[in-house]
C-alpha cells in the first residue's frame, strides 16, 4: 500500500538541508567530537517522526476501518505489483534521506549508511504492523520484502561503490478515466491531486535509472546522463480484477477494461551530478532526483505492441 508515501519526501528535503553539503560530504571530515550532541538530535528526530507518523496514521487512516487481532495478508497478486514497486521506491529514498541526516550528525559514512537503511526499514515496519491489526488488510511479507529490497539497494551501492549508480525513481501522469468511472476512482484513489499522485497506481511509473558515466568512466559521456527502465500498469479498478460492489450493494463488472502492463526505455538525468556551488540548488536537485524527468521513451506493453513516445512522464 502506497497511501503514506509522501512523508518520505519531507524527510529527504530535511536530510539534505541539514547536511548542507555536496556529494563529497565534506562535513564528515570534521571530528566526531565536535558534534557530540548531533547524533542524539537526529535519533530524537527519527523517534519523533516515527511516533508522530504512527499516531497521525492511526487517527487519520486506521481509525476509519475495523480492527482485528494481528494477522498476515498475502497481497502479492494485487495491483499488478505496482504497490510493491512503490514500497521499493519509498524505502530506497527514505534510506537515502535518513543517511544524510546521520551524516550531518558526525557519524562515519559507513554507520550513517547502515543507520539510514535500518531507519527506512524500521519506519516501513511500523506501517506494516499497523496493517497487521487492521481487518481490511494485514501484515504483508511481500511489502516487507519490497521494503528490504529498496533499503538494501541504497545501502549496498553506497558501501560498495560509494555512489548511487543505480537509482529508483517515480513519475506520474493522470490516467484518463471515463466519466462513469470517476466515482470508483475517487473511492479507490481519492479525489484530490495529492491523493491521486500518491495512490493512483494507474497513473504511476517506477524507474530503475542507471548513470552511464559511472559504469563507463573512460568515455566522454556527460556525468549526469542516465538510462532508465520503467514499469507501469493501468486499467486497474480493483486489486485483482475489475469487479466490485458499492456500499449500496450494486455489483459492477468492468472486465471489459483490460489491465495492461507496460515497460519503458528512456533517457534520464541524475540531477545530483550537475555541478553547482549553490547549496539551495544542491538541495533542490537532491530532492527532485526521486523523480524521473520527462523524456522520449520506447514502450512495449502486455498486448505485445511497441509504442514510441515523443515525451513520456
């Protein structure tokens, strides 16, 4: 489930703003002794963030649904696995932001990275535990696996390459729903633009974006040039199939609408590789790098068709 994904963006901004450094992390050259209070500050911020999120989600989301005893729920076949890609994206970027906060505190880079990854998994685990006590859902091992993959993608690259050569990004473009489906879409994905961006699986695309210069350093490729492989799916009006019953007991069958998987190949930009002396721009680039830039793309979909896009987002 992807309903709380926006909180990660706030942590990403805060993390890079606190670090206030470029990718060389010059602050780590300062002795840890100069920052004895900072690790406690960051630990307190994480604790407050987790606790506040737990309380806020409990009041605004889980209180609206019946409770149950703790149980597990297998949702691996739902939403064409778009929700799992959302968990990977969230955990990856939470780990990236949290590590910057720990770096600012004066911890060694290795510890900062490990703490960042563990913090991301811990935060996502809190959400899964809440799901486990909700009658509507349950603790999903599929979600937890996706969380670990996302955090692990960040940690392994940072420890191995000391760089994020392969990044996990997201893009969004509103899906064109017909008028007779608006009510169903509002029920599933919310009616406001923010809710739709965060919850509408039909409108999201997730990307694995690789920096070419990092892999081919002897060439003359620009340091910021990436190539990205994307995945999306659309036509989904239910978790598994396009049938549902509304609150009045009316049954709807829209299996005439195909559920289609789509795969993309597109150029991308690693904004963190753009050189600038402005700390503000570095913060903006760090934050926006969670998103895939609009660019031409080649698509192959579940119908076996190749499609060219002059501009895809």
